[in-house]
C-alpha cells in the first residue's frame, strides 16, 4: 500500500526529490472553491476555505497550479466573459453546465445514487437513466474543458465521486491529441463501500473503468482502498496486489497504483483564531452563558450519514439514565445541505421532531437541553463553540473522514475536552485518544458521553496530547503534498506493463 510520505508539508523530501520544478498542477473538483458576487455590473471573487484549499497552500510553494470546476450555476453570455477573466486572474477556470444537466448530474446521480451507495444507504439509491446520462455529459464537459488547458507533463488531480468517469474521458482526449507525460490522480473523499454493496450499482463497470484510467487512486483509509481493489477483481476480473490494479484481465494492461492518504485540516487556523479578540470575547460570553452547565457540541452538515437522529436519541438516553443530576446541554449546529434532494428534506422534519420532543420532555423554564442551530455559523462562532465544549460528539453512521473531529481537537489546547467519535467515520482509524463508539448503539453512546464528562483531568490531558500530536502533523497541506509526491513517483511504475 502506498502511504503518505515525509515528515512535514513544508519539507517533504519525496516531493522535493521527485517533482519536476516545472511541474504544473491542475486541481479539478465539482465546485470551484470560490464565491462570485455581483455588485452593479462588476463581479467580485472570494476564495472559500476548506480542506482542499488548505491542502494547496503547501503545494503552491512547490509548483504553479490552476483550479478547474463548476462555478455553481450557468451564467449568461455577457457575465461569462467577465467571470472567466476574473477567474483566470485568480488561477481558476470554470466548467459551465446547463441547469438541467447540472441538476441531474449533481442532485440526480452524484447525490442520489453514488452518495447513498458509498455510505451504505442503498435504500436511498434512486437509479435513473436520465441522471446517468447527465453524469456522463457533465464528466464529458469537464474532460473537454480540461483538454483545452492541460499541457505536456502537467499533473491533473481529480477530486471525488462527482468525477469518476473523468480520468478515462480525459485520457482519451489527451491521447487523441498526442499530449504526452500527463499524470492523472484521483482522490475519493467518501468511503468506498464493500464490493458486496458496490456491485448493486447498475453502471458498476463503467464507473470502475472510468477511474482506472488514472495513474494513482487515493483513499482516506486502508479499508476503502481494499474494498475498491476487491471490486476491481470481482466485477472486472482484474489482477490486483495490495497497492495496484492491472487494467487488462490476463496481463498486458497499465498498472494503476492505489494508496491511502488520510486528509487533515490546517490546525494553525484554529490556534490563531483562538488568539483573536473576536473569538476570545465570544468565548467569554459563551462561558458565562453556560456557567454551571456542561457542554456537548455537535457540528454536522444535515446529512443522513451524520447520524444526527442517533445522536439526539443517545443524548435523550443520557439525560434519562446517565446525567446524575448534572446540567448538560447539547449545542448542535446542523448546516443545511442538499435541500433539493428528498431524503435531506425528510431528515429535517424528523430531526426537528426529535429536538422538540427531547426539549419538551427534559426542558424547564431555566434549562433547554438541546440548542439546535439549523444554519451555517461564522468561523469565529464555530471556533468559540468548539473551545467552550467539554465534549464533541460525532455519531456518523458512515463518513469518509470527518474533519469536525480534527477541528475540535485543534481548538481544545486549554480545556482538553473529550472527543466521542463513531467507529464508522474514517477519522476513527487515525485519532487515537478519542472515545470510539458504535453510533448505532444508543446505550453505548449515552454511556460514552457519561464517561467523557466524568473523565479525570490527567486522563483528558493525556488523550488530548495524543490526539493533538496527530492533528498537528497530518495536516491538509501534508496530505496534498504526499499525494502529489506519490503521483509524481508512480508514473514510472505505471509505465511498466507487468503487475506481479
Ligand atoms: P463533510 O465534508 O461531510 O461536510 P467534514 O466534517 O469532513 O464533513 O467537514 C465539514 C466542514 O464544514 C468542516 O471543515 C467544518 O468546519 C465546516 N462546517 C461545519 N459546520 C459549519 C458551519 N455551521 N459553518 C461553517 N462551516 C461549517
Ligand atoms: C463531502 C464531499 C464533498 C462535498 C461536501 C459538501 O465532503 O466529499 O465533495 O463538496 O461533502 O457537499 P456539497 O454537495 O455541498 O458540495
């Protein structure tokens, strides 16, 4: 298994040794990480924050890069010219999709078929040919846009389940136009499910063949990579080793490398925010507000994979049998997400009902057990909430990694709070020092919350130190640099025809 390399993103020996100084990196994701705003006839550009943007901060020092993605909507011809200019000044390039294609590709195929299947929710999977057609059209539009900008020797790094046909489509266009030495990497930010589940997908072969045109495939955990390799063997009949697939049954194909690269965050952003007046003032206010109460924090996109109902039921169980008379509140931030998909709308209704029921059952005039914020909150508010909480509760029923758990650790240098973390989040495989739970076992989660709140300071500090060491080293920049170092290296192996 290819693993992440080097000791720090700033001085990654693998990258320094292998990457050509002239290498140009093209990052491709469904969404461009930008906010475009119109004031009068002028447009303004703002880069969003996020794991991928942080990952590039390490790479930007080593190589030039361009970001290619969908700008979020279809702009009219007049605006496109202005937007294209603005994007290109900021090293970005837009792939425009008409509204119908975008809707069917993003909501219809990516979020209603691949997302539920990859998170072990086949019941939510609604396979429709029109959505599959749109997924192919959208991936083809990305391939055409890329083929216009990719040059000989470039590195192309494609992100996530939205773009699984893109490696193959792009490779075909590059080969047809005689471009040479282009290396393609693809990284999956979600789990890859067991082959037993994956094989349900009607277009299972096309999707696997789509990504197998890349040179390097990356996953967050060893389990996800292993599931992918078994799917290649069982569905396509391909030979695999622990870290590679040969693309032709019976030999003679290309060798595609498969590696694990667990993503991280930019912990300095949280440390620095905690030093600002804005966050310190807010933290002080929250400490006064919650004086005499213990605080549990939950921060999730409101997605059925995050196990928010399970979390609420566990908190209810905790209040009825474990709280020991202590006043404990759950502050749950639930960021609205994918509201055009039916399952997400149903989830809002059931979560609202649970919150109402639990607050009605345990609340008093002086005490509200659950503070439920169904909206996005400002970064300073998020950091203050992480910092004030005695416990962070993550109960995902499946989750590729879960960066919220990392962010909580990065914000706990003072309090040494306890992370209670679902074993079904990728983060559970890295974060030694968390209290790991089966999020489906309501009683176990309730008991873990009680244990976390009662944990002695010395034990909390020891756990925090272990967690913090990992989060501080395995940053987003480290992840990005490690993947690109490996992509640069694997090309030599990929040229060889024999796998075993
Ligand atoms: P996912 O990628 O599935 O949403 P993660 O836990 O990996 O789950 O990442 C969520 C990201 O969204 C984190 O970086 C977190 O800080 C950010 N986030 C979560 N809630 C909010 C919020 N209310 N406002 C702004 N950002 C948020
Ligand atoms: C997950 C996916 C990302 C996606 C994010 C937010 O983390 O892996 O690719 O961007 O969720 O979802 P959204 O549908 O709002 O882009």
